[in-house]
C-alpha cells in the first residue's frame, strides 16, 4: 500500500482567494490573463519572487517596481497564511504508527509549499513529493499521477489518493485504478460535483469524509482488503463496530 495526499485544503488551509486572482486584481490585469498566470504560478519552477515578477513584467508589461512589490508581499503572505487543517497532524501520525508509506501530489506554488514546509518540516524533508511547480505539470493531467506511481514503484491497485477536490484528486486517479478518499473540507465549493456523484452522473470516490479526523487506518485497509490481506497474512481481519 502507498498513500498519496493532496496538500492545499487537505492538510493545510489558506485564504479563500487564490494567488492568481490576488495578483490579477492588485496589478489590474485583464481577466484573460488569469489562466496563463495560474500556469505561471503553479507549473513553472520559480522559487524566487524576483524571477516571478520579472516573468510577469515580460509577459504583461506591468510596472516593474509595483510588480516586484506586489509579488514580494504576496509571496511572504502565502508562507505565513498557511495553517494546519483539523485532523491533519493526527492523520499523518496514524500513517507513521501503522508504517504505511505516504507522499504528496499537489497543485501548489513555491511560497505556499514553503508554508507547508514550515508547518510540516519532517514530512517536507522525508516524503516523496510530486508538486506541480516542480513537475511542471498539474492535476488533473494524468502525467503527474503516472510519474508518482512510477517513482514510488507501487501499482495503482495498491495505491490510495486522498484529496479535497473531485476534479483534481478523485476523477483523475480513478482513471488509473487508484482508490480515492474525498475530504470535503469545503463542501460548498464541491457542491456541483457532489450532486453529480449523488445522482450517479459521476463515479463516486471509494470513501468520503468531512475532515481527516473521520478517517482511520482501517478504512484504508478495507479499500484494499484483498491486496492487504494477501500481503499481510498475520494481520487480523477488520471487523467494524
């Protein structure tokens, strides 16, 4: 078994308005700039605010001084704004206690990942991470999942993805045969996809929880029951209460 987790709004939270929109508004860029700006933030390996500001000036001809100041301010804010979501620390401790290997697949940009590293220093150093700004590839692109599977060496049938967004964390890995757990931290934002799954119009996740505190290690074993029972013959069968 191998468990992958999303980072943003699965393990850590932040502002309700994303960085692309905040930059768009602060620098008065046209709405059409949002998509390429999002890709610039999340799919390019920019690890310094100066480089990001320079790229924005080159592409949108914004004022260099204002652009640098705006990017620098948002960059630092994203590091500090990150906070641990309920149940996240306890859940990772459960995985460690059960000796279940885990890592991260996340659409994230450098400063928010720095916020994650501040909150979870052990995990950021010791666990395999497949991050969009490093991989230059973002979910729902299957390539980021396929790369992760290949590098950890675990078959999709013995892998579980845990995340908060249906379109990014549930639908794509299901196509590869990965089991999924949907963490509905923000149910209002996932309302349309929730309705789709309830009406049978979209394939449901293998398990849904409101937060990670509702998830137990035994739930993971139950998702991969045949595989786990075969791989761990000394483990007693799970009998739910």
